C-alpha cells in the first residue's frame, strides 16, 4: 500500500511536504483523514474526486458529511454564483435569503420556530450551551462520553489521544470545564444520578447528545435512548440539545428529531445546512428559548450573547436555502440512504464470504465499518470500549490508506458517507474495490 502512495501520489506527497513547512501538521483540517500523507484534491464532481496526480477516487468522505446532494452540485453552485455576482459573499446587513433559510428549516422541522446562523458546528454547539444556561439560569451541562461537539474548551476536554490515556486537548484550565459532565452512552442510571445531584448544586442547564450516539453512531445508542433522555430532561427541568450537525437533513428532511419523533429544545446544525458552502453552523428551537439570544424583552434580563462578522452572509444563506430545497425536491436523504443500504448489504456479504471480523451497519447514508470486538465491548464494558476504540483508530487509518490505494476515499477508514450521486453503478464499482482491499 505504501508503495502505491510513493508511485501514484508523488505530487500529493510533494505538496504535503511543502505544506508541513507552513501549516502545522501539514493540513488545515483534522489530521485523521490524512494517512500516510494528505491527498491533494484538484477536482470533485458528484460521486468522484480527482487528486493532483490525476488519480480518480469514489468519494465517500463527502467533505466530512455536507454534500448529500453529491459534490459540487450544479443547481446550488449556480445560485451561489448569482449571489456572488450581485452582492459578493458578505454585506453585514439583512438579506432576504437569511429569512428564507430560517423559513425553509422551520418548514421541515416544525420544532425550529426560530433559527440563528453561526459560523460552524463548533460555534453552534457553544452557542447552544450558552443559550441553555442563559435561558434556564442553571449551570451544569451533561454530555455523552465520546460524542463530538466541536473543539470548544468545554466540549473537547474529555477526548483522549488514540492508544493512550492522554487528553487530546491540553491548554484548557480545569476551571473552564468545571461545569461540564460526561456520562457513558446508553447509561440512563448515571444520567439520572447526575441530574439529581446537580439539582441541589445549581441545576442542569442542558443535556447535549448526538442522537445516533457518539461520532454519528460509531458507538450506537438504542432507539429508545433519545426518548428516555427527553423524559429525564423534562423531569429535572433541563433543556435537551440535539447536535444534528451530521444528522440534520442527512437522515431525513426532518433530521434525527423527525426520525426518532423526539423534540429537542435546541437543535445544532452544520454540514448539510449549507450543502458544504461556507459557513455551516446554526442553532434553532422554540421561540421562547431562542429569544434569549436577544434578551431585554419584557422583564427578561436573560441574554446569551453570540456574534460573528461573517455569520449572516448571503452566500451561505442562498446555498443553504437552495441545498435544503433541492434535498427535499430530489428526495436526496432517501436516495443517499438507499445507496448506503446497498453498500452496507454488499460489504456484509464480503465480510461473510471472507469470514472477516468486521461489523458493518448503517443508518441510511451513514455507513460504519467496525471490528466486531469493539462493538461487543460497547455492550459489556464502556471504559474498556473507550480504550479499545482509541487503540483501534490507527488500525482504521491504515485501512483507510488501503482503501485509498484502490480509489476509495473514506472517513478515517471507518465511516462512509453516501450521497445522492451514488448510483447503483457507483456502489457496485465501490464494492468491487472493497473486495480487492479485503483480498489483499
Ligand atoms: N458536532 C458534530 C456531531 C460533528 O460531527 C461536528 C464536526 N464533525 C461538529 C459538531 C463540529 O462542527 P464543525 O466542524 O463545523 O465545527
């Protein structure tokens, strides 16, 4: 596999070497997709990506999730060009598309009475937590261990470096995370105990969850989990925050909240929200809660301050509006989900035929490839699971490199996002390539 990279990706390698001189770690994004070095992309179109050496890949990274319509989708690109010609990317004023974006989100997710655009999923999670604290006047926030809610101080603190016990993120004083607590996925008893304890020491402002379970279902939660968390939040007067950065529009136009029929108080958006155009983040919820972003209404002194020079730019709002309209018109979540089903079915067949210790499962267009031992452990011993999952990360990176060598671009070797552009032919082509990798 490493020979492949030497021979076929020489331009990427040279660029990656040059990049490491001026960019920390050699990439501007997460390091996880870039083993043994970053592949430099020159063109993306629909289901495919081409690198700087002219190699073609089936693109199951999908930019990390936003491009459910397929990469560089023309009808949205055309609208983005129109707005750029008319206003440029940013005005700092109100544009009608800001309203249209909020309205079309509400149309598909009726619980989102009001919507505030922000810069990224990370910012949106920060904003949601601040909003919950301002609205409730309480201070504790409970998250699920292994959930990813961006890289803000209080949310990234618990993450561990793969294969070690060390914290992923240093440079965060303990006081900053003092009011953030973690519970294991699926463990309702611990959640209840923390909520009870917090009641006598300032109260819980919010419980924040990824509705499919940590890392988009890498460690899945049971179908009842979200409903049970909702009930506990109601019992203890905490807000429920759904982080729908990945699931929003991807698992259905109504998001995970529509799929599970659970109404969160605050929803966090990112990724698909703008079809991959800058900037992709926002928070939405009931009007009463959302108005705490304004504050000073009536006798209320509650105000959660959020800002952002580039947050409300016409480019993102146009891209968001048309991406959502197109996803609904074309049934993109369903088509991408069918592609995910076909791929997962085919991968299971390969694993069975070759007797490989893998578990393949999908939630529509989100497909997971995991070693079976890790999943078994998630049922029995959550602490061991965390350690094993971290140790496994490097193995999955190596698998990711093997997939790349056969022209398959995945998310760190263990997750696959399908898009509407993944026709049966594309999926069957991909399955042949996966079969080659597993025969290597
Ligand atoms: N929440 C979830 C569930 C995510 O998957 C991500 C990004 N992968 C984020 C938040 C952070 O979003 P962003 O990268 O836009 O800051």
